[in-house]
């Protein structure tokens, strides 16, 4: 397992990320019809902010992350009524052996170096006619993060990203801006990409 880049950030993560993730969760619920039969994967689940928003509407959410400290925070929030099953795994290096009705993800894609490999890997983990709903930053100049260690993309050119998703086999690809994150120096756009297998 790679070095835990979020070890020092995990404890305070929810304070800074909650509002954006809530908006992303609402955008996903607006775009995708969920039901209580579904089992979903929350990729880069972190402390489970997005996963818990979604978990209320489906049978089960599995939260996968490479950061043990983030998953420890997630587990501390699990209750008998609402929980996410944590998976400590790099699913690109060692793919999961099962499939899901859909994948959700918030602000994780910019940490993935090889996008082609990521999308072709998760394609095999999505059931026929299942969905992906992935939110991340629109193209930016590298100023969003105070420390760009572990950041492989300064946001995304969404047209180019959609081409990669299409070449991995997904269809009905749509990309829309769903939020802007205001920082003292500027605003950063957040998009939601949805597609079907």
C-alpha cells in the first residue's frame, strides 16, 4: 500500500470539505435514480462524506481508499442504521474482483495518474447498464491545493476527459458544472461527469 498522504489531514477533513461534497451529492441524486437494491462503490471515499449522503438511498455503499487514516475516520462515523463498508485498497494496482451497480466519486480523480487505466479498470467493476458519477475540478492553474504532492492533474479539460471515458467503453457521457469553490484568490469550478456502461 502506498504512503498515506492524508495521515495529517484526516482528522480535520470534514470541516473543509463538507459543503462541496453535499452539493455534489445533491447533483448525483438529481441526475441518477438510485434505489434500495443497489450496491455502489465510493471511490476515494476518504471520511465517507459523499458515501454517507448516497448510502441513505441504496442497499450498501463500499468505500474504497488508499488512506488508512481517512478510513479510520469513516469507521468512527458508521452506525447500525447507516454505514459504509471500508476497503483499504489501490483498485488500479489490484482491481476488485466484483461488480457494482454504480460508482460515485468526489474530488479524487486528480490524484489518479493514469486516467485511461483507471477508467478501463472500473469499467470491468460496473454491471451492465450501471453508472459512474464522478465529480472533480475543472481545469485550474495548480493553485487550488496549497501542496500539490500526489496531485497529477490541475483539474480537467472536461471535453478531453469525456473522450477518455468514451474510449474506455462508457456511453451516455455528460459533464456539467455543479459547484464553484470560492477561495480568497479565485473561484474554482467543480464538474460532475456521469456515464453508463
